[in-house]
């Protein structure tokens, strides 16, 4: 049996369990299990299927032995902001409502009536997104206060899975910061904000940092799997894990490209200046108290929905090919318009936008896909301009990581539009960040610098140079 560690990485569109070990200074990856993730309609709300996701995690763990692998530790990361409230008997009090649900409509303004927007930003450094945990909790407070009264514990999604594995309740730092309820300077739950909103503090757990060994498996699970292992906290926010494995951050802007496009830089301190607030940049907490100064761009969610609206007739690769074949179609949409957050039909929403703005309406799958890719790149360019303005300097390179970096047409388009060299990879950046955090926790990797060097030597990164346009 080969000793390994196991990363569970669940994004909004898919989850995977990847086993990994170090061999001659290189990380070896072995994908054990992959499954779909999606939002479903339940009791008139958009929800996640947490029970099914936990079963998938267990299924993946059980597959290890058959593949000759003996996991010594496991780490879980997922998308951010969503949570579960448990009652006194440790039972969930609500459906696992997804951040795209409309329960937060209007909630930002309700919160701003109590706490000034500027103050919220100064204290937390977190961008304003209508679906942040703070607005989700405030919506429960306003509409179903009895639920908050009954709540005994607040766990974010990876915290909840960790609780199911170990029986231990903890909130992990990187994901906790995405709530907009953690003070960017003390790195603790911001009691003043909680008091002002009337959300009881007792439900929150102690905040633990990535690289903490949370515990081992519960006895019944040891029996079910036939082995025990350590449960280690990686950066449980998927974007936090992804950024750990950007091979080189010198002069580089990263784009973590999946359901969302997260574009930004790594910092050693939060930047809460007015310009960052105006441009709505966030300062999410990272490993070793580094900060991800970044901006959420609507991302490949739009193409995921387009694909779904075409009844999955085309694969992602086929949509890219169809877009590539289109010539002279230049309509673009503002991808960051909230209308694209959860429209009934993404294709029709894009078409309506083009009609309202007097542009040509995309009709073929290739035109729709081209419109999405071109529009995303417009938004990337704008965010890059804003970052360079805030930092008062130019960045030379862009590193695209995550599933979206497989889109070579998009990589080239980013290079051509921004006139910067684009590096693409690693694809499984998030799982890799999760794995190296576990290896740092057990002392097999010394620190993040060594982790990044190992990533650099282990995975292929493709280079896309801006095309030279000759007259
Ligand atoms: P998340 O973690 O948010 O679920 P991923 O990092 O898994 O997202 O990235 C998923 C995205 O990667 C898809 O929405 C798709 O646009 C893109 N993608 C996946 N495979 C390909 C491919 N073969 N060609 C182009 N794009 C791809
Ligand atoms: C990406 C991500 C992102 C959050 C969003 C909710 O998967 O975690 O960093 O803003 O999902």
C-alpha cells in the first residue's frame, strides 16, 4: 500500500478526490473519484445536495484501498460563503440554501441601515456581494428569526463535512473571512458587527488556521472504511487553496478560473482604501495570514449555464471550438451585471442584454459562446487596470489556474487583449493547494515557498504570448 494524502475539492460545478504523494521532490496526483455538483430546487429555494456530496466523499475514500493507496490524512475544501446551522441535537435547521438563492435580495441595504458600508469594509476588508454569509444570516434574522433562536452552531460547508468525519466543530480561517464577519486585523469574529446585527455570537466556533490537524475519523467511520486517518484543515475556501499553488507570483496577476473568475494578487496586509472599496476588491484571508486581494468576475458559470440551456448537446471543448469558428461577431455583455447571477435561461438573458444595448443578437451556439468569452476578457482587462491603478505599477504576467485554464482560446484571448504573457496551469490548482497544506501540516514540506517550488517542478504550465499583429 502506497501512503498518500487525500484532497477533497468540491467546486460549484464538480467535486473530486485526489490522492497525492511526494516522489523525488515532485507531487504525484491520482484522481480517485469525480462527481457532479449542482444547485437544485427544494421547497422553493435553490439548495446544495449536501447529503449526496458527503456520500460521494465517503465513496471516494472507500475507493482508495482498491487502488493500492493508504491515505494518512484528508483535507476538504469547497466553494465559500455558504453554511449550515445546527440545533442542540446537531441536526441541520434549514435546507442547505445556495448563495444564488434570492433570499438575500435587498439584504445588503438592510444591513447598511445598521452598519455603514464604509465601516464594514474598513473592518473586514471584504468585497460587497449580495450573497455573502452576512446577508444570508441577516435574511434569516429578518424572515425566520426562530431559526437563529434555535441555532446552536454555525458551520461553513467544509467545516460541516469535517464535523461529520471527526465529530469536532471548528471554523476554518480562510473560509470564515468570506462571511464578511471576520475582522481583517484581529482575524477573529467581529463581535461588534454581530452585536449590531443581533446575531448571537455563541453559534460561532473558534477560528482555526490552515495546517491545523483537526482530529481523526469517528469510530463508526474507521469501521466503515477499514482504516483511520488524520483530518487536516487546508485553506478550506477553494480559492484560498488554489492561490497557494500558483507556481510563481512575482509580477503576476492570477486568475483562478472555474465557476467564478477570481482575479487578483497576493498580499501581506489588507488594503481597505477608498479606491479598493469603490472598485469592490476583497481581502480574503489566506494561509500564513497572507491576503488574497481580488475581485469576483462572473466566470465560466455563464458558459456552464449556456451548455445546460443547450441540453448539454455540446461539451466545453466543443463550445470553445464553435466560438473559435465565428468571425466578425463582436457583441459583448457586462458579465458582472447581477442579471447573470441566476437567470432563468442564460442564453436568453445574454440575447436580451444585446438587444437592449442595440448590439447584434447572438443566435448560434458559437456566437453565444464567443460573446461570453469576449465579455469575460473585457471584465478581466478592467480588473487588471484597476489593480495596476491601485498598486501604481504594471504586472507583467498572468497565471490562469483551475479548470478554465484548459480553454486555450480564452488563454490566447487574454494574452492578446491584455498584452501580457499568460501562463496556464495547473488545472487542479485547488486540490494541489489542499494537498501541500496537508504536507506542510505534517512537516513533509517546510513552508509555502517550498510548496510553490514543488508545484512548479511537478506540473505543466503552458505559455501564451500576445500575438504580434502586423499591419
Ligand atoms: P469549479 O471548481 O468552480 O467547479 P473548475 O475549476 O472545475 O470549476 O472549472 C470548470 C470549468 O472549466 C468549466 O465551467 C469549463 O468552462 C472549464 N473546462 C473544463 N474542461 C474544459 C475543456 N476541456 N475545455 C475548455 N474548458 C473546460
Ligand atoms: C469559488 C468561490 C469564490 C466565492 C464563490 C462563492 O468557487 O469559492 O471564491 O466568492 O465561490
